[in-house]
């Protein structure tokens, strides 16, 4: 069997459609660097396409009929879409599934410390990363901080052109003789993946003056105290936007394409589906990179529960009655 190059199969009109699709894909990657951001963007897209929140349907006591479109969000990190088909749900569903989490670093709950005149954030890595790839790379911080007063602050530092960026430090080549003798999985250890956060000391302070300056800045800019890190979910991802790759611009270079390339195509296949014979479903989930565990992974019961809710809302053939 001879492989065929897909580029040779497109005509001029199809290439224009493809570029439009790729533009949307790049924008999706930029706006959804974390699973929370993905869910937020997905909900925005499906609302435009006429999908209703299943919680609103339940509250209003509506019934779902053929052609009804609903979505269900679980803990702001997982989403399921349903397009009710002509056949009874008991006859089965057509399901698309993908995950929206990607390998990254997470900031620990008590992360801030000072060492040798620099402030750092302690991290642990999430998913299967090649640790040596994450040093001397411009990094951004995305996530949320739940403050002690109940307010939830969204954090996004490093993506705007006026924002600072962050990094994990590495050794200069002429100081790295011993390091270069190590195997790739040992060149950078997981415990060395701490974020260089600041270096200016707070005037008038002698002990941990850089850390004190950081805390003063966090309080001034975000109203965040050190104890607020305990209830924060902050993710470290590569800074910068998705870009076309290659002199012919035939590829895309961006963070997070595993598995958001499948999430994006599944989402838009779902949005373009009209009047399906069987109920169509698209599940876009968290936690795949670490085994689909936890409350927002596929080992949880969110999908079964929402399918049960869906069946309870249909008019006929409901075994839950």
C-alpha cells in the first residue's frame, strides 16, 4: 500500500476552508491552555450553536425531544455534549471522546521560598513530561486562586506582550560537565523544576526580603495572601501563541496539541451534526495524562450520572421512571 499525501487531494476551495479551520484551531489552542480554559471556550462555542445547560433544563422542568441539544459541565474541568437523536437512547449513542488536559507543571500548595537571593515557586510535574525540555523556556502561569474570603481570582500571567514570563533555570554549558554525563531522564530531576519567580528585595527587610517583596506585590496586584496558595490551582505552561510552522506554513507549532487536536475536531464535528438518527455525544475530559483518575476523570461517575439525567428528561422509553 502506498501512502498518499493529503495536500494533493485538496482543491482551491477546500484549501480555503482548511485555512479557516486551522485558524480556529490555533485560536482554540491559545484560549484553552488549561482544562478549565478549554471548558470555558467550549461552553462559549456550544451556546452559540444553540446548546442549553442541562442544569437549566432540569430546573425549568423541560422535556428533551428529538433535536434537543444540551451540555453538562462537571467541576469546570470536564464537559459532555448531547444531541438527541431520532431513535430512543436505549438503542445506543454515537460517542466521540477526547481529553483536554496536557502535560505541564503544577504549583504546589505551599510553594513560595527564597534561596540565595532569589524567590522560587515549588512545583510538581503533571503527566509524562521530558523534564529537560522545560528549562530556560518562557513559561506562563494560568489558573485560579480561591481566597479566604470566598472570592475566586483568575490568574493568567505571561501571555500578554506586556506580561513578565517565568522560567526554570539551567547550568551554562561550561559549568555542566557532570550534568552532561547523565542520561536524558536524569539531566534535570523533577525536584529541580522550580520556577524562578523574583529577585528584588523589599527595602528595609533583611530576612527573606525577596519573598517579602513578592508577597507585597501579590497583595497589591491580586489581593492574594500566602495562605491563599493552599486553595489555588495554578498551572505552568509554555508562554506564547500557536504559530504556523515551516516556510510553507503547512504545520502548526503550539503547546497542548495532545490531545486538544482531537478535542477540537470532536467539538466541531458535534457542532455540525444536525438531526442524527442516534443520539450523538461528545465527552471532553480531564485527567487522562495521569490515568483518568479523580473526580473529573473517566473513572468518575459523571458520565453515567449525566446519561441518567438525560434519559430522565426524554419523553419516551425512560427506564428510570
